[in-house]
């Protein structure tokens, strides 16, 4: 995604530049995690800019908006009627849980179950919020992560069930702090955009020496 806006202080890569305090930053990240579903970050930026300009990038103010106004503000993020329902559901849940302070008091597994119970929040969105907004040490398994590990030589990565793969990666991560996992996730996405695209640009890739796909070793290639 990267952005020219400020990043979350202490938490690399995910931008959250409109908020002025920890609660606002965490909520802005959670909003971005919902809006980034099925679109690119540039479109999310436009929707966040609209919410900021309308002075409603805040849980209570979002809930005060009617659906039409909210949908219009987030229209640039695409699928805006679906995302209006999802954003409202996440915001109601966020506020009902007591915001950042209430959420920080709960263990990670309980938070994940809570997130997955919110309308429109799947595994990837839940882990985006856990990692970047709530600073919990979890792997975010997105298309880029699956593709990279698959090509590096872990053949079952592409189709493996999300939670099994995430648990497995976490088990094999040395000192899995939230900051480290956020940095790695950011690096994986940047690497996927620069080199490991759908049609990979292996020339000059820093992982070429240890990559099964890049060396023509992948089965069926
Ligand atoms: S060598 Fe090619 S396939 Fe392997 S990680 Fe790099 S870009 Fe991706």
C-alpha cells in the first residue's frame, strides 16, 4: 500500500496519518482494513480523505451518518454499498467493545473470534486489524504472501486453509513481535509489487538464489 501520509508511529508500513491519538489511529487503521477489501490502496486513500474532510473519521461520527451519506463518502473504495454495511458493523462492534482501551484488555485469540463474528470481516481483514491496529503478533496471509511462499518452495501454501497457514508461519517465526511481523508483511507486499508479480520479474530479485520457481524447480513449470 504505501502512502505519502505518516505511518503509525512505532508500527511500520500501514499508514494512519489523519488521527491525533492512539484511539484515532487504531480506528483509522480498522476503517482502512475494511475499505481495502477488493480494491487497491489508492482508492482507500480517497475514501479516507473524504471521511477526514467531512470530519467523520471517528466511530461515533460514522455511526451518526445515514447510509446514503456514508456510502457517498466511501464511494471511491468501490463496492461502496456493501462496504457501508461492513464499515457500520465494524464501527458498532468497535464502539460496543469500548474502543481501543476495551480491546487492548482482551487476549489475541478472543479478539480474533470477536473480529470474525463481525459482518464482513474475514480472516485477512481480522488479522490486518489485529496486527496494525491492535499490535498483536499475527501473520497477515494475503495473496502476495501465499504467492511468495509458494514460489519459494512451499507447495501447499497456495491452497492451505488460512488459519492453519497463519498458525504454522507463526510457530516457525523466531521472536514474532508485532513490529517485526508488520515489517515483514510490508516487505512481502513491496517485494510482490516490485518483483514477485503474477508474472514475476525474477531478474534482479534478491531472493532468486533460494527460489524454487525462479530457478525453474517448481513442479509443473
Ligand atoms: S525469483 Fe522470481 S518467483 Fe522467486 S521470489 Fe523472486 S520474483 Fe518471485
